[in-house]
C-alpha cells in the first residue's frame, strides 16, 4: 500500500487520533479526502501528517513542504550533531557574541521568555545536566555531588545575553550547553503547519512524537479532531479523549523516557535548579494555540508540580492543562479551561 494512503486510523505513543475512516466533504464543488503521510523518522522520533487534499499528487506536495520545514529545524537544533548550528554555537558563544539564524534566535528568545514566566523551571541552558542524565543511561550510576554541582554552575537562563537587533547570542560561562528538547519539537510542528497552509492546505494535523497541532475541519462527523490521551500506567489504554479545532496539544511524562538506577526511575525531565529528575506528575498534557507553547508549558508544569504548575496555566489565556499525579496516576486533574476540550460520549 502506498505510504501516502487515504487515512483509516492513526496511533501514536503519547497522543493518538481516533478516526472514522472514509470521511469526505465538499468545498467549492471539489471533493476533498484525507491523506496520511505514514510514519517517518526525524528528530530522533517519528512524525506523521494528515492532510485534506484534492488528490494524492496534491497531498504529496503538502507533505514535502511540511517535512522540509521539520528537517530544517532538525538540522539547526540537533545537539547530537556536532556540525549543527546549535552545537557550533555551544562551542564558541562563551568567547564572543555569535550571530545565529532567525530560527535559532527565535527559539532561544522564546525559551528565555518561558524561563522568566516560570521563574527558571523551564530553562534551555539545562544542557550540562542533560548530559549527565545521558551518561546515566549508559552507566546506570548517579553522578557524584561534586559533578552535579559543577554542572549546575553552568546552568541558568540569566547567563544568556541576546541582542535582537544583531541577532547574536553570548554565553557568560564556558561549558554552557543548550538543550532545546523541551521546545524544538513543538516549534517544528508549528513550522510544518504553516508550510501546509502556505501550500494551500485547508485542513490537517501534524504529530511529532505526541506534539500535535491541528487546523481546519477535522475528520469526525462534527468537524473536530478527536485525540486520545494515553494512560501513563496502562499505556495501551486511553485515559480520556479531547476534541479540538485549530489548537495544539503536547504531553510530557516519565513513562516513555527514564533511567532506572538502584530500582528508582529517573525521568528525562530535569529540574534545572536541582539537577534532579521530576516525578510528581507522571503525565502533563497542555492544550494551547501553538505547538511550541504546548511543548514548553508541558515541561514547565512537570517541573513546577501540581499546585504551582496548574496555577501558572490558569493565568495564561487560551491555555489549559490536564495532569495526573504519582499517587493517583489514573485520575486526571484539570484546569478550568480544559473542560471545553474533553470529549464525552454522553
């Protein structure tokens, strides 16, 4: 079967779409059908795009434009690649201000704003601590207090100096390292979505490892996109369903990526101020207008915890949160704005 098939169903590890196959509608007397890109690997994970098109040729043009944007973000932001722009910045920014691309400056500047909003709970300078977590994946041993202290000394968004006019970035401390893993996927989804729209797509959805943005008329009978949230403790079941239109959703949790040391799980989500992995909230889902916002805020709430995290989301217009706690992982708790997005069969 051609990978650019008409959509029948779609499943993803963190967020998945529940669909009714074969749905068609008419716009200006032209029949539109949904096409599915199939799974493709990028940014160390998978991406799948669903789009409405007048035929397979048009759908393939839409897919090509969206994937090109995601690949561009990956080439720029991939800190595993020593030749990527973000890796090159890490090597030289402590010596003098470095001029960066508009895309990289945009994501760094946005990250600083989220850091200020969350009093440092979100911080892309967490890279030195992330490196230690990656080492734990290999050794299954916790770093010594001295090593942790040395890493923390290189962390802090206030150590970044940005010049918007010259588009430069400067590090205050040698050894600083950026980790945009908590925002880059959402940013890539937004770029891909805009590419679809610029190519003329009137409806679609981009899912990059559970960072989802949908626009236009959905594939359910009521014209919405129906998305299921995975149960963090029974990952083959659905905790609840969301119905969205022209919105984004992102989920962060400790059940997909973690390291086990001495019988204890260590999440990949780290508190920048303590170097410790977070564990109070096994699942945090954010609904927001853009995928970048949803992506960044899901990590932020994971670090802040239930009380401070939910209070922060309540203060942000057009954002909503659904979380589960370690004590009761199958009982979701939500902000007031989330109710309108929760699907009920009743």
